[in-house]
C-alpha cells in the first residue's frame, strides 16, 4: 500500500536589526530588532566592548564601552534561530558614536566695580566655536572669543553680580549644542 507522508516546510528564520544610526557619546543606543519566519529565539551581540541591558530583548539598550567610544563606531549583530533544522540567521547594523561637545566657562570669580575681566572659556570635543552671552546688560569686546573681555554696565554693578553663559556651536552629527555659566561677583568701589 502507498504511504502518505506529510512534509511541512517552515520558512527560514529572519533577523532585522534595524537601520544604521548615530548617537552622541555619553548616550545609550535604543535598539529595535525584529525576527520573522520560523525564528524562535534571538540575541544581540557586539563587535565592541559595550554591553546590553538584556541581549535577549528585541528592544534592548546598548551602552557603548571605552573601545567603542575610541573607535567612534561599533557593529551590533541581531541573530535568530528556530526550533527546527533551519540554520541560525543574523544581520548587522553599524552604530556610529559622535564625539560630544565640551564646554568650560571657567570658575566663578569676583571683581571690583570698574574692572573689565578677561574671561577664560574652553570648548572642545566635536565643537569648534562658541559664543558668550550675558544674563545682565554689559557688553563683550568680541563674544566669539574664548578670552573675551566683559564690561559690566551700571545695572550689573547695582545687582552685585552677573551671570555669563558660554554656548558651543551646534556640532556636526546628532549631538546638540551645550552651555555652561560663570558668575562674576562685583564689589562696589569703597566710599571715600
């Protein structure tokens, strides 16, 4: 008698890690892998030295390690397999890590009424320029110089202090401009 054999062909497992993307140094990378076909289990892997909050989640979060930051990128692999005889499949994405901007407006300091202090701002990382601004009413000789001179006006002097802010330019990539403030205390001239 003839035998009837039923053969079920399962679709192969598929893995999609999502598209390549960028983050700013100091940020974590939210992932969004998807599996399909006969995929049953999945796991994230890295070519670098960072770590996943849970490598078995589709939407894991990756924290870059020092080597990843030094290389400015890392390859992340999303793998899936099935419960049958289909081989494991995987796909990869490249996570680019943009250098973050840095800014230092200097330490708070004091001056006497009538002084025009020279500032000591420093910018770095992925930024190349910065701009000084004031929460007071004084003026800068050139607010784009890190060593600008600030001249307090009478309202700054009557307040007894003024806050200045150094803001970086908007760097190339996904990182945002940042800022930092410095407070200048202004002592009145002694009465004669």
